[in-house]
């Protein structure tokens, strides 16, 4: 439960709005994105998710498919303003998660700076239903070419395929911003929130590995982490669902376990660990029972159902925003909340200046109501030098339309956005679930048009005139269930 006095203090977050607005205007114009930091070629000079290398990010939208139908992923390649819409198809569930990976190792590997990653958690592997798979693709200038399909226990991936594990329900790897040139080969993290661990049902696990630059590479340096792993605080608990949410930034990995028991109560927790092995710090547990984190651990909070790490090169402390969509506010069930817990990158420790947000916070839009599920999705965009966070509230009812959904933007300006807002295309309907998935300037509306789905795109920095992209099919394929960058 959250009290009014745990609402955040808005005064500490007033920043240089004019400079930020100028910088973002330049980004939209392509002037900053196109300017490498130094004569460092060949390297990964472009932002992640710029598959075609035109210095503009290419949005990715997953449509995992109605029951029994194939899943698809659409990539909107910017192609120097001659947009090229590319579609990939797989089995049902393909596109439940989407991400990217950099495998740059040596000069000449530039084509592997931004590879497309697609999760397909419903796939049968070794006869085990919903064991799950992930696919990795490289852009060859014309189309995405599959580099590999990765499943537990095959091609260097550790573990064993298990029915219902849902490997690939989430994927994450560190991304570069447009002004970073770090070319390092990255580790791909894959969540399996339905994995049974030590006979504990659906405790969840996360597998990580690297991919080299060879054709059809095997996974290298594979690892599995769960609450049964050495050095991880706590123990597996039933339906803990470790890996239900993932975020990686600046050497830190945050993993949500929204059903994990904390003090014997299934309130949810997050693991904070270092990207490279156990250095420089051992895994830490974070929850509403951690000192300094707003709220307290209660059954059904679903702390960690969504998780977002931000930060950029040179930061010693990076923001971590965790969704608590099952949080009750006073007697209002599942209204939801989110907490911002900045993390030290050298220790993984939270710094004691956490803030809590919910719809009853001053300056935030709307009112806390039962089932809002504030905090179901979270993303961030960098505006100038400042982070803006966008929080999904897919259970918001608007003008009598149940679960029409909205998002809350928190930054230099705080405002709500929905299909009632000026400039946002479309109207409010029952079950739209606007904001059920979020990434950068992309807002998923997977229930739009009776579940065929849509996305609203506000540009790479989230500040362009919004446009709506509708699902290519009128079937209930839930286009916009997963989005990137
Ligand atoms: Ca591009
Ligand atoms: Ca709570
Ligand atoms: Ca509300
Ligand atoms: Ca609508």
C-alpha cells in the first residue's frame, strides 16, 4: 500500500527544458544522430535498432497471433525516409518479445552492430509444448537473414527444454544510444518465467549467452540464473516467474520476478546483477521490503512485472523504475504504482532517494481506480540530458470504455496520453489496452479494433507528432503486444 506522503517531490526534477527541446529537435532532423563522436570507424557508430544504418531507429512491432494463428513481427525500416516495411512470420507466439543484439568483435563486423531478436515462447522443443525459442536475424541491406534459432539445451544454449518454460517470453541486451560508439559484443538475456526450478513450479529462470560473428553461430559463454543459483539471495518460490521482465543498461541487469515470495508473501521482487559475471558485484534482491523503497510487500503486488533501467555512459548512478501493477491504494484493488530506485553501477545498491508514483500522486493524470494496473509497462527516453519515463496504465477506463488504457509521461513535464488526447489518432474502446507495451516513442495498443491491434508512434524521442499504425491483418493477432526500441 502507498500513502500520499510517499508521492514524489516534483520540485527536484525541473531541468533545462529549452535545451532539451532544442536537442530533440536536432535529433528528429537527423543532425545529431548523423554525427559520430570521433574518427573511430569502423565501429558501431549508430544507435541500436538502426538496422539499415541510416542513423534513424527502426521500430519493431510484435503480433504474436490469435489462438492457433501464426505470429508475426513487423520492422519499419526507415531507409532514409523511403520507409520499407518488413514482415517476419513464425509459429503462434512468435513476436511475444522483440529486441536487439550487437555481436561486433572486429573491424568488418559492422553488419552485426544491430541484429534483430524475436522471442517465440509457445514453440514446442524436443516434444515439450511451450518450451520456447528465440531467433536472431541480421539485416543484409534488403531483408532480415536468420542467423540462428536458439532453444534450451541446443547449439550451445545451456539447460534443458521444459514444457511450459516459455523461454523467449522476454529478451534483452544492452543498447547503444545515438551518441555512444561502444562496439562491444553483448550478452543476450532470455527470460523463461514458466521454468520449474528444483521442482518448484514456474519459479522462472534467465539464460544468457553471446553470439560470435561466424555464420549460424552457436551460443557461447552460456549461463543460467535462478533463485537456486549460487550467490543469488532467496530461494525459488512457486509462480515466482523470474524473467517475466528484463532490462539491461550500463553493465547492470534488472530481472523482474513478479510472483516471488518476499517474507513469505507473494509480492514480487527484482534481481539486480552485473552484466559481466559476478563482478563488480554479487546479485542483489530488490523489493518493497528493501529499505528506502516506497511501499511495502503485499500479496499480489506484482512488483517487477515491468522493469526499466536507463542511464548513459559515464553515469555512476542510473535510474531503475519498477512497476507494481497489483499494488492496492488504500481500498482500491490493483490500482498499481511504480517506484524509481536509482542504482549504483559499481555495487548494484539502491541510493536512498527513491520515489513512488501512482495515479493519486500530485501532478500525475487521472485517479487511482480498481484494476487500472498502473506500472504494467515502462519505458524511458533521453531528452537532452534528462530521462523521461513513460508508464503504462492499460486497465484505465475512459468515458465508460473498460480497459481503454492510457500512459503517464513523467519528465520535465508530466502529462497523461490516451486516445482522448489531442493529436492521438483513434478513439477509446473497450479493451484497447493502450499502453500495454511501451518502448521509447512506441505505444502498443494490442486490443485496438477488436484485438487486431495498433501502435501509436511518437518518434524516436517520443516528441514527434503521433501517428497510428494499424495491424496488417484484421484477425485478432494483437499487433502491438510487444514493441521496440
Ligand atoms: Ca534505420
Ligand atoms: Ca505493495
Ligand atoms: Ca485510473
Ligand atoms: Ca481505440
